[in-house]
C-alpha cells in the first residue's frame, strides 16, 4: 500500500487532503506545523527518513498574500525553503513529492487561460516565493516532482472568500464585491481528490492545474452563493478593485488552462458552479454551526 505524508496538515487544503486519503483507504500521516516545521531541514530529513513515505504532499505555505509584501524573507523561508527541504529529503529516497502552488506565479493580465508551460511572471512577493518553491522541487526532483497549481480555494477548514460571504449574507443587508478580477473558484475537496488521482495514475511528473472549469469574478461567486443560500443575489453589488487598497496587487485575470490532464488520461476538475453546490452544505455548517442542515438557509 502506498504510504502518504501530508505536511501543512492543519491548513484548509491539508485537512481535506488527509481526510480524502483516509477515506480512500490509503495509509496517511498528516503533520501540522507543530508536528513538522518545513523550514527545519534536519526535522524534515528525519521525518521522511523515519516515515519512509512513498509520496509527500506539501500543503504547508505562507499564504498571507498581503503580509508577504513586507515579510518576503519569511514567506520565502516557508514557500521556497520548505519546498527545497522536502525535495532534498525525497531525492535520496526516490520519494515522489507533490508541491501545491498557485495562479499567483503568473502576471494575471492574460486574455486567455494560462497553460501549464506559460512563462511565470509573478507580481507579488507571495507569487515570487511560490515560484521559487516550484523551481526548488523541479530542480531537485526531476522525474519525481509534481507541481499542482490551484487558485481561489474554499473549504470547510479555513477562512475563505466563500465562507466570508456565507457569514455576511446572514449579517448585512448588502455586500460590495469586486467585479473586475477573473478566476476559478475551487473546492479543497476536489483538489485533494485530483491529487490522489494524479499520483495513482501513470501521469508523468510535471506541472498540473487543479482548478475548477469555467470562470467568474468574485462578484459572480458572491451572487452565486447568495442564490444558493436562497437569498436575493441583488444584495451583492459590484465594485471595481480600485475601490479597495491592498498591499499586494490582485490579478485581473488568472484563469488556468487544463490541457496537461488530457495527456495523463485524467479529467480536470469540473464546473465551478457544480462544485460549489456540492460543497455548500459543508461550508454553511462550518460558518453557521447552529444550522448544520446546510443550504438553503436564506
Ligand atoms: N487559499 C487559496 O485560495 C489558495 C490559492 C492558490 C494556492 N493555494 C496554495 O494551496 C496550498 C494550501 O493553502 P491553504 O489555503 O490550505 O492555506 P492554509 O490554510 O494557510 O494552510 C497552510 C498551512 O501551512 C502551515 N504552515 C505555515 N508555515 C509552516 C511551516 N513553516 N511548516 C509547516 N507548516 C507551515 C500553516 O500553519 P499555521 O496556520 O500554523 O501558520 C497552515 O496550516 C498552499 O500551497 C497555497 O499556496 C491556496
């Protein structure tokens, strides 16, 4: 049986990664930050030498996009240094490594979906550190390293835009949401299942894009959530990004293409609306513990 190790197992994706592996019957060890700090090279080497996993999925990351602008060295230590430590430890043992990455490696100004081999050009400190993490894995683990880029994640086990909208629908008459950033809302459970399918397939190591299909804006996502909750979508009002001032610029267009999946014989994650509908009861239960039945609640 394949042995899996998940780092960053206390995070939003890491929690669902461990759960998906457990329910698939796999042998999995999940280590949260207290269990394994990926910036500690000796601890990483020791954990992998002792656990002898066949596959490591690195879900750990510095994910505070705005804070990274003023603390790029600290973000780099986790996002690149941590990935490099894991890759180095895996290299000697023939262990496969899945490094989770992001649409922020791209400039975010395209007018067609980014393909897996488009040239990255990050515009934020977070994006630069995540790109350095990708390169650390590809350089140290040729033939064993998978880069799985995702974007616009939501899940039951961490803060997300979707969770915030579910809360605000209950608290405010209207919400103003930016309507000029385009992306693919993606459920952490779908990413976890996609990673498992990828590793269990004969797909070649390399770069894969694990986002839902289709695209929308944050405004479009918020309206969809309100509709699914049984609330009036007109309570969500569009605003431009220029109305919000943030330390890190947000990509106007960061839709990811899915052509690498075809070469692997695997289907990409499906339509974002379908995934959101499936996820909603779990998201509502996480945000409104008194309403465990889930949607509709409006
Ligand atoms: N969320 C998104 O929309 C999104 C979009 C694109 C890509 N991604 C990528 O998806 C992956 C998972 O993100 P997520 O949304 O699940 O983020 P998350 O909830 O912030 O999880 C990241 C986890 O990493 C842990 N961590 C931080 N520093 C660590 C260290 N030095 N050693 C070990 N663990 C450490 C964090 O622990 P603490 O909480 O204790 O700091 C946290 O539990 C990341 O690679 C991220 O870049 C996320």
